């Protein structure tokens, strides 16, 4: 049995679009699954086939935080906003990341290096506040230690990531 590729699924959804309410969302999810984000050419293609104005498609994409207009960064920073991290200063941690990287939650930096997202819980609550950068987990952060960590990533982009001590946590 063959399984449809993400490209086939995307194409299938575009061509079967019949204007039913809510049908654009799964179509855009399919585009994002295929491309990793929703590129301009996909919006152009969807608009051309379905007749939906590009401006309307952009409106939907920018309304829902699940959609991205840029590819994910080389380093994906996941800041925990769960309860344990929240009471341990997650808000300040997130603001520090935003300030250091010059992006807001949900954005990717202009140079494509960093994407910042929040998550509900990383599973290392005893180490709050916690973030992950790709597969590495960093806990008991302070704004100062976080800035130091992020600057290491910024400096070492393209190389093996920061040598600052990361913590492991059994999930
Ligand atoms: S709440 Fe942040 S790791 Fe669990």
C-alpha cells in the first residue's frame, strides 16, 4: 500500500476545495506540513486554484498562531510557559529571549537562525524556569545566564551549539 506524500495531500486538498466554511484551515495546514511553513508561492497557487484572494489567505494565516510565513530557524527555542516555570519567572525569561534575539514568540529571526515558541511543559518542572534549544534542555535560568547562553548560540551559529553546561532530565 502506498501512502500519499505531503505534496500529494496538499495538492489534493487544493483541488478538492469547494468553498465550504472552514475548509481553508486544513488546506493551509497541509501546505505548512509540506513546506514547513507557508511560502508565498503556495499562497499564490492556492489563490489561483480556489479563487480566494491572496489578501484573504494572508488574513487567515496571520490570524492563527499555528501558521508560519517563514521557515523554522536553525535553532528552535522553546520557552516553557507551564505553571512551575510561570511561577519561577517564565515571563521574564521569554522577554529576555525576545530582547536578545530581536523576535517575538512565534517569529523567526531575519537571518533564519532562531525561532521562538512557547510550550505548555517541557517535563523538567523541578528545574524551572526551563527552555529548550533544539534538543538541549536548559534549566534554573536567570536572565543573566540566559543572555550568556543565547550569545553563545549566536556566536557559534553554524558550529556545534553552545558549550555552556546543559542539563538532562529524565522524562
Ligand atoms: S512547567 Fe516548565 S518544565 Fe514543566
